[in-house]
């Protein structure tokens, strides 16, 4: 028999659904996890009440104290596991969010730097394809090649 607030929660907390998520997906998963943490905190009081009742039964020498203590210990152990898994998932979600934000920033930086480079590259390609005047060596030696007629060559 499982403590109702913990039923099925371990499997949910062990999911690795964040590993293939986008940044917006991660933000949604974090909000969902925060809601879960809030719900979990609301049940903390119940677990403490169960432990207090078990302690009170022990003090009253209740005949079935070993059974109550075993059940109480099982609930407390489940609660501890949930707390640990909740903490681990929170850390994993935050780490993934930071990684995806870094990737997003790098994409933006790349885009900012790529645009001017692409403009320069297009300009350089146009310059290389423009027509230019070719002089022979003799023309250059005779007159420096400035006023002479050379061949117009298109590249």
C-alpha cells in the first residue's frame, strides 16, 4: 500500500523528457515542476502528522506499534525518495534550461556576425566577377600601362 500523495510520482520524477525539449518546452516543464513542488510542500504537514501520531501510539504502548512504526517508516522513506527525486529533477531542468539559453544566445551571436560577413562575401564575389583591363607586359614596360589600350576581359 502506497501513501496516496506519492502514488505514481516517482515515475514522473524519473522521466528524462527534458533531454530532447526545446527552450520553450523546458520553461513549461519548469513551471509544471514548480507546481508539483508546491503540491508536495502542501502534503509535508500530513507526513509530519503521521509521524507524530505514530510516536504518540508508541508512547501509549499501543499493542500494534511495530506495524504502525513499519508503516510510518515506509511513508517517511517514500517521502524522502520523493524529495530527493524532486531536487534532482529541478537541478536537471535548470541545467538544461541554461544550456539551451546558451545555445540560443550563440545562435543569435552567429546570426549577428554572419550577416556582415555574407554581405562582404557577396561584394567580394561581385568585385571578382567585374570586368577589368588586362595589359601585356610590353604595354606596362613602355608606358606604365596607364593610357594604353588593353584588352577588356570579363571574368
